[in-house]
């Protein structure tokens, strides 16, 4: 009796244990099949910083980028914008500092056309595809180029910024451009900062005191030793509310002058 019970128990244990490796093998085979069926990533086209192009994702124009662009076009068509902020996520980030924005700029009938991740070519494309149609801003506040710094050289980035300034004036000749130097990035001095310093040295030459007014406020974000404090740029790229307050304080006198 004991022998029968022992054999039965052994048989049951063997039966229960047997499917495990079979199931594991099935999972492994499924993963292999999934890899075979997976479509290879589609590379995005190479873009020049001074040639208008939409932002791409997986080989196609980014749906999120196009959707945001269309929203900006609708705002432009509605009119009533005297001061337009153009740029990337650093400009878009004003949405997280609404109290400072309202207090500093509300009187100027402002609009914020910043899109995260934008490079010079993307802003150029947006301008040439409707974002200035319907408005003739007194001033465009432009700060763009940091997202180009990982892939483009200083000369190319400067050409991209120059193309944007020209595109703004092609759409609205009387608009004054408050051209901001590209902000410093990285906790400490680094090659990207050096590249952006070269960009700024070039675009500073666009200043004519009439239609283009260049302003470098980057030093206001830096500590005395040249580092970027985390309470100003929390990730050493994007601004905190304290950083946006510094930005607002730095440009409001110039805005008051240019919007008279």
C-alpha cells in the first residue's frame, strides 16, 4: 500500500513538473517569432538646420508636432497677438510659470509658440506653414538652437537661426525680433556650451538696432564660478520658476521699449 502511494505521488510530481520546460520553451519560441515579425525601426530623414522641415518620428512627420502646430496656426488666424514667443521646450515651459508669464507679459497680448524638442529647421517650417498668417506681432522673442547642438556644427545652427529671422520678416516686415542668445546648458562649462557660444557670437551680428535686437541674458542664469545652479535649471537645461523669473526680469525693459 505504501509502495503504491509512493509511486502515485512520484508519478503526479513528474506529471506536474513536465510542462514547465515545455512552457518555458514555448515562451522562448514566441519571443523569437515576435522578433522575426517586428518591423525594423524606420530612420528619420537627415535634416539641415537652415532648411525648413517638420519634426519626424519613426520615418514620418510627428503627429504630436503637427497637432501642436495646427493649434498655433488657429491662434494666429484668430489674431490679437502683439508679442510672440518662438522656440523649443524652454519657451514652451512658460506654461509651468503662468503667474510670472501673466504678471510680466499679459499687457503685451502675448502668445507662446514653443514646442518641446524643436530645432531651428522645425521652427522655420512652422513659420513658413502658417504660424504667422493672420498676425503681425510687434515683437517676436526668439530663442532656439540648443536641440541642434548635439548634431549640427555652430555654423549650421547660426545659419538656421538666421533663416528664421529672415522668414519672420518675409511674413511680417515691420515685426521686430528680440533675438536671444541660446541659453547655457550643462552643470559646468562643456563642449556644447562652447559650441553655443560660437553660435551666439555669429547670430549677435544680426543685431541692427532696428528690426533685430540681440540680447544675451545667459550670464544671469550662471553662478560666479560658471556653473548652472539646480534651483535655476533643475536638469541643467530647463528652467525652474526662479529661472523664468530671471528671464522675465531680463527682457521686460526691452519689450517695453520695442512695443512703444
